């Protein structure tokens, strides 16, 4: 026994079956649900009895209502799952870009360290040039990282396109 708390199982939109929408606890799933203005009960698969009071206890009409509700619920869940996958894909692309920037930044810092180690009295102008180049490269990479982060935080429309700046492509 480890004595620690058991890890909570993440329930995503993909794992959710319709019975208990309040069990969804995945951060990306919750983000998508909130950003689309969806209430948890909108994702619930209601039994036919839930609709009886709405149709004067007429079972046939309640079944029709339930079937329509279920069709809409499944469609909504499908859309939310697609939006969640898009967020995960965008996060993966940014993670890969960030790894490249960090790797290049580390290379530049390595160059900076090597330039410091290699420098001696006779080679000082060359060492200073190496240092300036390495520092310049690190600064550029850091600026690029900040720009990529800022672009990722721009508001996006349902199509995933940025809502900020640029001409509209719809005509």
C-alpha cells in the first residue's frame, strides 16, 4: 500500500455514455463543454418517463420527444468530441514546436558555453562574435516562442480560424 490517494480516473467526452454527464472530469472535455455553452443535462440520455409530464402523459408522444432528444444529444456529443480532438491536436502541434524551440535554444546555449570555454586571449574577437551570435539566436528563439504562444491564445471561431485580424474569407 502506498498510503497515497488513488489517482482519479479521467472521464472524457469519448468515454462518456450518456448516463452521468457530471462524471466528465477531463480538463479538455470540460473546456469544450463550457466554451460551447452546453449544460451537463444537455448531454444526459433521458428515459422516456422524463418526457411524460411534458406531453400530458401520452406515452407515444413521449417516445417521439425522447427519440428527438436522443438524436440531438448524440449529434451534440459528436460535435463536442470533434472540438475536443481539435484542441488536443492543436496542443500536440504546439508541444512539438515548443520542443524544437527548446532544443534549438539549448543548442544555442551550448554554443554560448563552448564559445566561453574556447575563448583565450588571442582569439577574443572571434569568441565575442560567437557569443553575440549565440545570444542573438537565443533571443530570437525566445521571441518566437512568445509569438507562437500568443497566436495560440487568439480567440477562434467554430471553424478554428482566428477571429482577430485579417480579411474575412467568406463572401
